[in-house]
């Protein structure tokens, strides 16, 4: 069997949740974002761990994820962040999901189906305060709520918005979005009497203490142990949840003038020892790490030699004693005193840790520890 394995440390996940609670304040509710297979960490085990650790609500992207959570026994409220489309309304009502709502037509269908079954479906109104992605434009919110108000069978149990630049500290744009959101919340209270849970704080806002006064926060990446961007000292207490390891499948010492991998982009200047690792871009290990990334072997950093292939990557292990077939290789995580973080990989390939977690986590066998 291919020795590649993602390890998900559920103890680290619980630790990160308690750090989030500390930052948000003991009164604050937590809506944990577990969309996209919990950023590659595995939605169901992550959600179950968070639920048993006392999370108040879970956030998924689409209906199917919400159904999967309910069918696996999750009982907490589940917010479907992208809302639902017309032919999903029936299932959303049946499975007690809480759609984001920003289209009257969907509100009317939710109302019709819920009322016919004598049910009340909770919804969170999504307000666009400057992300220009999903939501009712903040200026149009009062009119939208007036139209929603007469509909029976639905209840506005929350209102939320998403911040565009909260991963960077002290941004005037974040202040402006929060100001617009506070006005939206006030309008919602005025028109509907109460708007339930209001939330805008993603991980960046949490670290920057913005939008916490609203009483609910909505973090994703901090749960998984990474800051949303570099430069957040407060993120130091969070622990990475995912690690990724493989093993050496071949080692050989080659003479000067030997080219390694496709394209002959790495040619030895002297005798070097090359180890082959059975991980490639098909395993979510980005090809931009060619001649660029590092792995850990025997607790030491070793550079990638040549191009990352579909299923294999070579590293230069010259000078590391006794590297042998079967030796552990860490591609993400800690070995001895060395550590490779998702942030490091992301910086090398000019992306964000979110994408590193999603690609590695979804492409490899996962094992869960500290359940
Ligand atoms: C609507 C919404 N809320 C919250 C989050 C969580 O953001 P973060 O992972 O930066 O905390 C996301 C993530 O993309 C999102 O799309």
C-alpha cells in the first residue's frame, strides 16, 4: 500500500476551538465553518468533534454537506452558507437545515413548503456589505425584510455578512463593512423585532478583535490551526491539525552530471544522493514545489530535486546518513525539531494555507488521532 497518510489531530482541533472561545469571549457563540470537507480535514469527524466540544452551530457551503451532517447524526443548527435553490427547499425543510437567505423567491418557497407541513424553518439573512459575492445589498435590506415579514413558516434567526480583507490587520475597508453591517442589524431588529444571531467575524476579524460584540463568530481556518495570513502574533497559540507523511521508496547515489525528473531541470554538479518519494501532484502536492519545496527526513530539511511528477517526487538527501527505503518522510508537519507548515508551502507556491489543506486533505487517506 502507498505509505502516504494524512493525520488529523482531533485534540489539536479541540484546543483550537477553546482558543477561539477565549478570543471571542465566554458569552460569544461559535459557528464553526466545516465546508469543503472541513478544509480537507474531513467534515464528519471534525463536525462530531466540534459538536461534542460544545460548538453552537456549523457552517457548510451547500445543501448536500448539510444533509450528510444530519444523516451522520449531527444535531446542532447547520447554516447553509450559499443558501438553497428552488428544488432543494423541500430537503432543507425536511432535514432542519438553516439556509442563508438573500432571494425572495427562495423565501416564498421555504414559506410555502414549511407552512404546508406545519413547520417553521429558520433562516439567516445574508447581507452584502462590500464583498460583492452573495447577499442582499445592505442598502436594499429594509425593503427585502419588509417583503419577507408577512411570509409564514420561516423565521429570521440570524443575519450575517462576510468580510473581504479581514485577514489583514487594521483595514479601513473592514471598518466600513462592519459599520454597514451594524446598520443592517439595527434595521433587522427594527423591522422584524429581533433578528437572532448576528455574525460577521471570520478568523481574521477574530484575531483583530473586530465584530466580536455581535455575540457570534464564524471562524474556519483558525480551527484548523493556521492564521488567515502571516503576521498575526495572536495566532501563535493555535496548533496545526493536519500533517502529511510518506516514506522513501528508492535511494541511490548518482555521479556529477545526472539529471533528475522531467525536463532535466535539476542536474547534479557532483555526486549526490537522491531519494524518491511516492507523492505527486495527483496527491495534492503542488507541481509549483518543483525545485522549490522541502521535505523532512531524519529530522532534517531536504530540497526537492527536479520536477514534482504525477505520483513521485525526488529529494536530495546528500549528507544525511543512512537514508533507506521505508524511512519516514514528513511533507507537512513536524519531525524532530523541524516543522513544515501549510503557510510555508503556501508561500512557496504563492497561494494560501486554505488551498494547501484542501488539496492535500482531499487527495489522501486520512487517519484520525486523539478522538
Ligand atoms: C461565508 C464565510 N464565512 C466564514 C468563513 C471562514 O473564514 P476563515 O476561514 O477565514 O475564518 C468563510 C471561509 O471562506 C466563508 O466563506
